[in-house]
C-alpha cells in the first residue's frame, strides 16, 4: 500500500511537469489533494492496511501531501509570474512616440540678458531704479553737461516730442534724477528702453541700456576698471580680455570706452569685430564735476563713476544672434530658441 | 575723418607699422574705425614717351604714334589731340587692366595694329580730366609702372574724432598726437613767400558789424592768378581724404583746411561790390543763393559775409554763387576767420547745411590760427597759380577772443582720480609732449597753460584726463571700490514682474518686445471712441516712419501686429505676452504718464497640434485661466470679471473688464472681427491688458491655514437659468446666505441644447460642506443644502432641473 503512495507521488510529479497554467495547476491540486482527490481516496483505504504499518502509511501520506502541495505552490507562483510577464509584454507601448508636452513659453533674450546683468550688479550691491522714457531735455542732455547747441548732441540722434521733451537717448538721465533725490553714497543701476533716431543693419530706433552709477568718497578710475572687469568676466567667462581706451562723453571725465577681445576670432580679426579683434561693449567714465554741480554734490568731497551698456548688443554677442533687428521682429521661430 | 598716412608723414616721422599706429591712435582716444589701402585702379600701365606722331591712313580723327618704354617701341593708335612728340604719357600695354573692367588687347584699328592704349586721367581713375591723354612729368623713368612712378599707393585711416577734439580735425592735429605718441618731432610746413608792392589796404577793407559772431576776420589778396586744375600731388592729397578737386583756388582752401583745421574761403574779387567786406547778421527773409545754387531764405541771426552792397557768403558755412571763383578769375580775396561756434551750429542746423567748414567752426577751431592758415594758403595759391600776393594781410580782431587761463593741477588730485600715483616729473613730461605749457608751481600743484588749439582744456579735470590718456588707461590698476554700506528700502519692481512672467512662461506664453511707438492710425484701426484719452497719443515730432510716429497708448495694437507678422511667416498658433509701458498724454509741456502694463495674446490651438491632442482652439477661458493663475499666485482673490464695460476693439459678447477693489485694472476678451479685418488678421484672437502697477499694489500675502481634519460631504444640483444670465449671479446668491457648513460652491458643468428648453442653459453646481470640529452627518448637510437650493430657486428665472 505504501508503494501506492510512491506511485501516486511519481505520477503527480510527472503530471506537474507538463502543466503550465494556473487553472491546470489548480485542477491538479484538486485531482490529487482535493477532498475527492486521489490521495484522499488512498487514505480511505487505510483500513485494509495491517495495523503495524498504519502509522508509517499515515506519516508517509502526510509527507507526500506536503511535498506535493509545496511543489504545486511553487509551480503556481511560477505560472502566475509567467502569466503577468506575458500580460505586461502585451501592453508594450511605443516609447519613441513624442511625450505629452504642455508647451512652455520663453523669456525674450533681452529680458534674460537684463536679468543676468542686473543680478551681477545686485551682487555688488547696486540697486535697480527706473525713470521715464519720455524725458525732459534737461535730464537727458542739459544736466548731463550737454547744453543746447553743443556738437556732442550729434552723438545721439534724438527723437523729439516737443520743445524741451525728448525720447530719452540713454538711461543716464535716471542718474541725475536719482542724485537729485539722495545724498551719497549712491550705487544704482537703471535698465530700460532708450531711443535713437537711427535705423539700419546695426541700429534699431529702440534698444535697451543699463546705466550704472557709483558715487562715494574716494571712488577712482581704478575702481571703475575693477567693477567692469568683474562684470564682463561674469558675463563672458573668466578668460575675457578687456581693453579700456580714452573716449569722450560730456558727462564723464576721464571717459573710457571698453572693448572686449573678440570671442569669435580670439583677436585675430573677423566679420563680427570688423577685423579689429575687439568689440566695443560699453561707455564709461568718472562722473564729470559739472554733473555734480547740477545735483549739488561737491566734487571735492565725492567722486564717482558711471557706465552705460547696450543690453541688446551683449545679448547678440552672448547668444550669437546675427542681426539686431531680429530682437524686435518677435518671430516665433526666433523667440522659441531662448 | 579720413587721414592719409602719406600726408601725415609730411609733418612727422612715423616708424611704426600701420597696425601699430592704428593701435596707438585708438588707445590715445582717436579711434581708428577702418584702415583702407589705396591702390592704383589699374595694372600694367607704364610710363612711355612719344617718339613720333603721324596721321592714320584711313581715319581723320586718329593718329599713329610710336612710343617708347625705354627698351621697346610700341605702335599705338590714338584719338587724342593734345599730344606731341616728346610728351611723357601713360601707356596701357597689352594685358593691362584699366578701371571699368577693361583688359587691353592687341588690336587692329582701321587696319593698323595698336600695341596698347594711351590713357587720360579719367580712364585711369586718377582724376576727372577726360579731355586728352594725361601728360606726365618729363623726369619719370620710362617703362616704370605708373602707380609706382606717381606713388599712388597710400594707407587711409578712418578716425572717429570725438566732439571734444576739434584740433584733431586736421592732418597736422593728428600728426601732433602721433608726435606725442612716438616722441618724434612735429614739422609744420614753413610758410615763406614774396609780397608785391601793392598793399592790400588799397584794394579792400573789412568791417565787422557783428563782432560777437565774428570775433576775428583776416584776409589776403592774390592777383594775377591763373585758374586751372591743381597739380597732381594736390589732387591726390585731396582725393585721399575724400575731397573732390575743383580748381587750384578752391583746392588750396580745402587743402589748407585739411592741413591746419582752419576753414578758408576764396572770393573772386571782381564780384565784390565796392571791393570790400562787411560782416553782419542776416536780415529776416533775406534771400541768398549759395555755391550749390540753392536758394536760402534766412532768419535774422545768421552771420553773413557781404560786400559793399550784398551778401556774398553764409559765414563759416558756404560761399555764395555770386562771388565764386570762375575759370577767368584773376584776383582772389582769401578769407580766414574765427566764427562763433554756437552761431555757426544754429545756422547750419536750421539751414540744414552741414559742410566741412561748419563742422569745424561749430566744434571750435584754434582762435589764434587764422593768420598762419591764411599765409599758408596764400603761399600755395601763389605757387600753383602764378599769382602775386599783395603786401600785408588784413587782420580785424574787434573782440579779443577769451585768453586761456592758467589751470592749477594738483598732483594729489591726479592720483585720487585715477587711483594710482603718478610722479610729477612724468606728468610734466607728458603734458609738454602735447604742447601744454607747464609753469613752475609749488611742488604739489602745477600751473599749466594749454595751447590755444586745445579748446577742450579749461579745467583741472580736463588736464587729468590728458594725463590719464597719455599715461595709458591700461597701466591704471584694477581695484574694487570700498564703498560705504547703503541701506535701501527700494522695492524691486522686477521681482513681481519676474514672478508673473514665470507663470506666463509656464502657461505657454512667450515674451515679446515691441517698439514703444506705433502708427498714428492705430487708434482708428482699433476703433477707439472719439472721447477716449488713448486717441490722443504723444506724437514724435521727427519720426523715422509713419509706422513709428506716436507712442502707444495700448498694448493691443502691437500684439496684433506681432500676430499678423507671424501669420505672414506661417505661424498661426501664438501665445505671447509683453510687459512694457503705455504712454498717456498729459497735455502740452507735460511728460506723459508712463503706465507699466502686461498685454497677452492667444490665437490658434490650445495645445500644439500633435498626436495626443485634438485640434482645440484656445479661447477666452484659456486666457482667463492664465490670469486666474497669476491672481492666485499674487494672493489676489477678489478680481471681478465685469461684462458690461466694453472696449470697442473687443467682441461685445466675449469680453469683460477686470475690476479690483472697485477700480478697473484692465480688460480681457476676444478681438472684435472688425478690428481683425481692419488689421488684416485672419484668425480670431483673445487679448488682455492689465495695469501691472495697480495689480501688484494689491498683492496679498501668504497666510497659511491648517487644512481640515474632518471629511467633507458634497451635493450636486443642476439649475436652469436664462442663456444671458451670468453663472456668477447664482454663486453670488449662494454667498448671500452665510451658511457655516458651506465650504465652497463651484460650477462643474455648463450645458445647453438638446433636452434643455429654448433660451435656457443648465448650470451644474457642486456644494461642498464641511465642519471644522466634527464629521458632518447626512441630515445636517441635507438641511443646509435644502435651504440653499430653495434660496436659489426663489430667484427670478431659476429652476432646478
Ligand atoms: Zn573677431
């Protein structure tokens, strides 16, 4: 009779090997281990087994029940895993299809550049101030030491509104308005739109400037060089080479034009730098004592420097934009590159 | 200003390369904008001599010449009449290239072989003379390349001279700077000439009636001049600096102006009535015909140079047609004067005549340079015209030109300004190199006198700049300012703008920057009412184009323009915004109010049309949602969307005002089809414009509230209301009753059409109930909900569906 148990185990084992699915395995379990299963049937015959072997028979049948049950469980687990794997594989998607994007907008390159420049000067303690774009001749010219009938007015082709009112040609009037209202130390930058009566490949009638002004006791030309050198290295990288050269602005003296070594040709001369190897990026200088007179500062007590740079021009250089006019055409194909 | 290197070398030795010189000039403040190499416009043209001339057998108008290039004789057919045996002429040999793209070929002209071509000045682009073959000096080596023989190569610098340096508007002025840079000596051409016995005072006189405008007038008379083209060397000099040769008398005045910076004028003496000069102001309405034969009507403040009867020149700006030098002129009166810079600038601006002379006078010429320039011109004119210079010059100087005062220069101030110490010996040496006289001063202070031509040097700071310039900006160290701490309470207006643009970017809107000026027609295209303040924009007096002639009073026009341009470029789906100013006119003499605004425009699909998304067109509610995001971020909760205040350029049924705290801060709506038509825009668009300052002034603050611990219970109800009725009225009605348990009421569905009665729409309302201290029960919620529904239904034309 014990032999019957072994035969049953061998048979069940053999059957188990051939089964794949969960359903088959469950019915196998019923077939052998169920209440009406073959093992139960064998156990029912226990009466015919001699007494002395009944204990062995019982023990062995329990063992076989456990063995078989474990083996079916393992097979079931495998079968279920197999099934899930197959199911998952059937759900396969095409990962190369484009993602479900919610389109995001971009900031205008001039705004990006303005924010970057403002941030650098903020780190140096400069405060942002603003002023009117339609400006009094007084602030735009006169108080900046550019009297009427002075040839220096030719340097800035001007849009006129009416007698005594112009579209500001630079952001410099903000420095006068600010100095009128406060005593030194003054440490401001003023970004904004400016206007020149000029329109060609390299000029747009409107563009953006950032004016900077620092007035305090003992400010020197060396400080001007220091601040601007720091600034340009922040914008264009620490390898940037600067050149300060004498120039003329009626409201600064000594005045300096700042060039950076052309990053395209490394100074050898190319189309961008007009073969000179240098690119003009900024005008600056020590505040002219005449300007201090207008705002009632004593040039024997305080000194300062001012600078003005074209944001658009810096953006052009930094982003490699070929034509200034693109900035204000607002073509989607342009805007979406920033 | 164009500067010829060859000309420059007449006055100073230059041992630098062209690039080095340009670099030094630039670093001295004379920015070299461009360097041009001047070369002959031809090749293969050589110096040749005519051996013989004989008639052409078959053509009356041609001759046959044998010309020699020293080692070879060439037969040449020629049509010119001005040549004779022994003349030295330019020969374009076979293979030569001459201007106009011609290559000389071996040719047969009426059966006779010609081995090249004899050329006129014009054919070689050396000058304007096309009347005959160019006759060369006899001493040129035969066979030599003509370009080399005439030394036609040169380097031309284009120098940007800043307005403070009128002394550099001359070759000598630039040479002086070069001398200071190189340490070489400046050579001013010596002026020596013979005078005739006839004294100028017997021929003319000068009377100055406006000494404030003309502090000094000097004159000389040269008799027996022969007017003809100037010698080649002078014409080449003038050509190099961009001036056209006219005749020897005019060329001399231009040459000396370029050389010294002093403008001069040559009058034909025979046309000066009473033979004298009177300098006076113009009379209002006075009519004058200038050299360029244009009629000028004058005001009362222009300086006129007159003879005994009439004006003969606009002082310092342009001579008169009535007294110009002609081919048969014999006696010339040369003028060299100092005119008031402001007066010249006003007149030249008003007359719109910007001449080389006016350019120099208005910037300020050397007030002591008149006689030297006059004598230099007289000398040159006598030399090249065969004229005789009358004895003496007239030098009327009724008003002493302000003498330049001595300037104190504190050595310490130099260091304090530049941030580096410069020794006084070095300062003295540098100043002397540009002819600034240094008088002995105390150790710490120098007394300096600038030369008279440096009209820009009047103050200590001017001298400090010269020191810095000569010392070299590159030698000044780099430092960082040690600045007093500044405490500012300034609000960073940018921060909120930044926040708002971040949200807009996230919502898919890209920033644009439009010009602040628009066409004056914009207000009509938008159909603004006659009474609308925005119809009266700030006008630009001198616009570049009509399209940019007035300052914008609304952002909408610019945004629609941007939309139109993009549509023309094939981009029909656009979400854009601009932050900028509008300019509201406050009347004459006043600055406009500049209002910072946010403008947005949406056109085309809600989402980019790709495989996931259906082609859903963006509309009013898309843009409204964006604004709701912004308001929420700024913690502004009470913006009202009021439909009864319309903008004429918006769709009357799909637009509203944005009202905050009882104040209108902007509008939102679909653009009126009439405006789309008027602006030639095809697709619908939704726009908004918000006064950013008024918006940000209402910014709320973050106030955290604990979120509820007890669950909520919600009830939905659908009500029918009139199609015209705004859903907001139902919400408002619910809010009228202060039910403590009601946490929120929102609209979750709007439905019209099938199964809904004509003229009605169904609004799905969701009521959310919650208590702060217990879990609400169905009974208590039902009670409150019933009360609320009854209240709504009690409203006119509302029924539960
Ligand atoms: Zn380059």
